[in-house]
């Protein structure tokens, strides 16, 4: 038995040796195939992250890297009245240090913008020591007053208050069972920009514990925003979880009605209108909500009208239409208020670079007060992100917003990471694209090639020294929201006078065209 086995084994070994080359080739091609598969997962087809956007109303300030030293010495450049702002807790110190290390090495080692840390409890001496040692920039620590953090006393004492929060927890709405999370959302929605430390600035950059930046930011985003007359900047645009904000839009619409607000053009990033048909026919406007409802509904009307006019009750089509109309009832769209619906898209507000006065103004403050009275910060789990977005949508135009497409950013497992720019435009080299990294301090030095190699550059890229890794890109996973943004920065001005705000299909005109076709068919 053993002998036989040995014999077989020897034979097997010989065979392997003989086919070693083939086996090697097989193994290599397997590895290559896997590599291609993985990278094609990342670059899958028509995804946004592979394309330029038509930058008519907004575009990246610089593609690739620029020489920061030169930039800061150029005439006209001035450091802005700005700081980082972070609300956080003592026990998050590790995560805060991670964030700071990332922002320092990718940006702030060159620009030295100060930090403001806020907490509902006093920061410990240890927290302050660790944080201050992370940066050469100024750091201040603030403790929130009770009125800045807690819900008003009369709210807290309601039975309904605790009950509402518990009930949202039972329904497993993300974080909604935590009173502190509701307070945090309320604080960021309408209070942070009034804090005395924050108010000392004209601009702020919001950061959070445990976020990560993937690319170097070699220019000053505050300065560039000011120069381009931008008011609010974002990196991630995604849809909100419906059950955290079921009544937010309803209240927002009543605010609009009560105050006679005319939303500006940014409104159309967040809201779709069902009021698409120009008509005084009540029945038609009730039944038509979408573009695809228009033709069938008007064709039905034409067929019925024709039958009634000709009194031809043998007209099968007319009769069929009459019966189906009498059986139908207007469609209910639960989330349609004043003929509009919130599409749930919002700028993800754990990253924001903005002017403080986009929120610190009478209009936005009265919006916040209105929402506060409705109780939605505890009856529901309204996040500051959709509230900021709807507020901005009422106040600003699309061109007031900047998409920091070149800033690679991760929070939780959502990430945006741009491709590096290789310096090519329309097939020819116009710039270096990438430049070598020059740390300001020893502690920011990076390991050398190949362990720290930056991503390969492409012509469509915009990043500077990005290292992205192979994870899903949020431009592609939240492409419904990205579609709207890409359309809005590219479209003609006339779009804002039509689709987004007022009925744009002329029912009379369309009816006469359909009737013309119908009659020529009938009389054939
Ligand atoms: N001081 C303090 N900060 C909080 C509290 N809850 C949340 N935060 C901070 O608020 C920000 C958002 O909270 P986080 O838990 O990260 O929410 P997420 O980003 O939506 O998952 C983070 O900077 C937290 O450190 C709290 O109870 N006290
Ligand atoms: C830090 O703060 C002090 C006191 O407010 C100020 O005089 C100084 O210029 C600040 N330093 C930087 C680098 O901003
Ligand atoms: C920065 O801006 C704030 C708010 O506009 C203002 O009160 C403050 O005086 C400014 N500080 C400087 C140094 O310009
Ligand atoms: Mg967070």
C-alpha cells in the first residue's frame, strides 16, 4: 500500500516539475484577473467618479497640487478669519487626535488655522494637553451653557418627550433612542454659529472625531471660497434616512407659506415639483404629478370629449376611457406638500466649510425657531444636515455652493476620494499635476516609496497626492443626488424659471396636438 502511494507521489511530483511553468502562468493569470476584477469594481463603467462635470456654476479651485509656499506669498493672498470647529467629548480623545493628525498632515501644517473645541461638559486637563500638543495652531476649549445644549425645561418635563425618544428607539431609527444625539443635532442645526468662540470668525470648517482626509490640500479653501464668492462648501451629498425626518418637509412648507418665502435656485437640488402642468382644469392637475402622467391623461380626456361631442356611444375607445376615468381616483403621494416633495438629498454636514452668516441671519434663525416650536428635534430625529440643506435651499443660489470634489474625505464608512490629476488636458501635458511633498515638521514626514506611493494620476482627476484604497466611492453609490447636482451646475439659466419652480407643460397646447392626431386616426 505504502509503496504504491510513494510511487504515485513521486509520479505526481515529477508531473508538477514538468508543468511548473504552466502552473506558474496559471497562478499569475489568476492574480492578474483578480486585480483587474477588483479595480473594475472600483472604476465600474459609467460611474461619476470617472468623469468631469460641466463646471458652469461651480468647479474645483485647483486641479492637482500647487506650490503652497508660492501661493501664500502671492500678492493678494491673506489668511482668513476662520477656524476649525468640533463638538466632542472627553472620551473621544483618541478619535479626535486621529482627525487632527489627518487634517494637520494634509493641510494645516502649512496654513495654521486655529481650532475651537466645544463640549457640553468641561474638557479635562488631560484632553486639553493631548489636543494642544498635536498642533502649533491656537486651540481654544469652550463649555456649552445649559441653554445651548439642553432642550428647554418645559419640553424636558413633558411625558411625551421621553416617550417619543424611547419610541423612536423601539422603531430602531438610527441613534434616535439617544437623547444626546437629538441634542447634538439641535445644537448643530441652530445654535453652534451663535457660540461666542465660533462667532469670533467669519468662516468655519466643521470637523469630527474619527474622520480621515486622503489628499493634500495645497491651497487655502477659505480664501478661494471668498474669492469666488462662495458661501457654503461640501464634500458629500447623500440621501437621508426617510424615517428620521418624516415631517420635516411638511413643516418647512408651512414656514414657506406663512412667511411668503420664494426659495432660491438651490431649492431645486432638494425638492421636486409635481406642479408641472399649466392648466386650470382641476381634474388634470390632480391626476398629473410626473412627466409620464401627462400624455395618457390628456389622451383620455381627448377620447372622452370626442365621444361626448359626437354623441357616438358606439365609440369603444371613448367609452372605455370614460369608464376607466370614472373608476380612477387621484393618486395619493404621501410626501407631497404644496405640490412639492423633498428628495432627501442633503450636504453631509459633518464636513462643512462655510461662512457663519449663511446661518447666523434673521431668516435662518426664524426657520430654526419655527422648527424648534414644532418639536421635531425630539418627536422625530431631525438631523442638522437636512435642516442646513433645506435652509440653504431657501436662501441661496446654486452658484453660492462649492463642491470640494478634490478633497478626499471619510466619515464612518462613507467616503469620497478623487483620482489624482496627471497634469494633462485634452491629451496634452499642461502642468506637473503632482508635486513632491514637503512636510513642515519632522513628525509629518512620510515613508518613502513604494509603501506610501500615491494613486496613479488620470486626466479626469482633480486630487493632489491622494491615496484612496479600494472602497466604494460615494459619488457613485449616491448617484441619484449627484445627478441632480451635476445637472444644476451645468444647466441653462432658463431651467430655473421653468421646471424647478413653475408649471412648464402647456396643457391646452398639448391637448390640441393630441386631438389633431386622434382625429386624423379616427377619420382614416
Ligand atoms: N460634547 C458632546 N459631543 C457630542 C455628543 N454627542 C455627539 N457629539 C459630537 O457630535 C458630533 C457628531 O456625533 P456622532 O456621534 O459622530 O454622530 P454621527 O457622525 O452622526 O455618527 C461628533 O463630533 C461627536 O463628538 C454629546 O453628547 N456631547
Ligand atoms: C494665537 O492667539 C493669540 C491670542 O489670542 C494671538 O495673539 C496669536 O496671534 C494667535 N496665533 C496664531 C498663530 O493665530
Ligand atoms: C473676524 O470676524 C468676526 C465676525 O465677522 C469679527 O467680529 C472679527 O472682528 C473678525 N476678526 C478679525 C481679526 O478680523
Ligand atoms: Mg461622526
